[in-house]
C-alpha cells in the first residue's frame, strides 16, 4: 500500500470541483450536481475497498473470526 | 518498518486534507480515512512479526493458546475502535466517536468473561 492513493483522491476532488464550476458557468446546473455526486461516489468506492482489505488483514492478524 | 516514510505520509495527509477542505469540504473525511489506512497498512507486517514472536513465547511459557488468542482479539478490537473513533472525532462529530469507544469497551468485556471465570476457578482451587 503506497501513498499515492491519497493524492488520487485529492485530485478527484479538485477535478470534480473544477468541472462542476465550469458546468455551472455554462448554465448546466443539474449536470454539475451529477458530476459532484459521481466524484464523491468514486472516492467512496476506493475507500470502501481499502476498508474491506484492512478488515480482512485485521481478521487474519488478530485471529478474530 | 522505517518511521520516516510513515511520518511523511502522515504529514502529506494533513496537508492534503486541509487543502481539500477548502476546495471541496466533502472530501475532507475521505482523505483522512485513506491517509490513516495507508499508515496502518505500513504497520501490518511488523505487527505480524511481533505477534508470531509472542505466540512462540507463550507456547514455550506454557500459557494456553486460548488465553493468547483472547488477548489478540482484545488488541484487535481496541485497535479498530481507536481507528474508527479518531476518524469520527476528526471529521467533527465527537459523539459518534464516543459511542464507538463505548461499544469497543463492551465487546472487550464480553471477550474477557471466560478469562475471568478461569481466573476465579484457579483462585478457588488454590484456597484450602
């Protein structure tokens, strides 16, 4: 597990912020909210995968069945 | 396990989380969770060496494997509740963090009940 997962999530956040800003300016407000929600869901998916792998390793390590 | 990489990742997480808090407040918690995850994954292999060493010691010292596995379970529960409650406190809702800590204590006491019974059994057997 290396550290670039943090930078990836931060870049997704910044990207969604920019895209939603641009979409708001050209008048497409609904699509801006969709982009924001989609970016957030993407980050949550990656974090949920990390959480599940952490729980698996903790189960093996601490003998919790 | 080199401490410098861990400190670097921790400081990187702090900086990125404060940055992302300004741009997009929703991603603050996600960045903190992923940063602490990375640090925990760095610790896993050294923890496994420590535990294997202690299991060898406990088997040599004659302590029952049941006792040692319960201690490991209690450690794991404490480890996870500490992790979750600190993230809740960081993200602003301390009440949920306290509830998680309370739940962890309850689970640990439930795990400790068989040890207490065996302890009392040995004490009563020692009495004349």
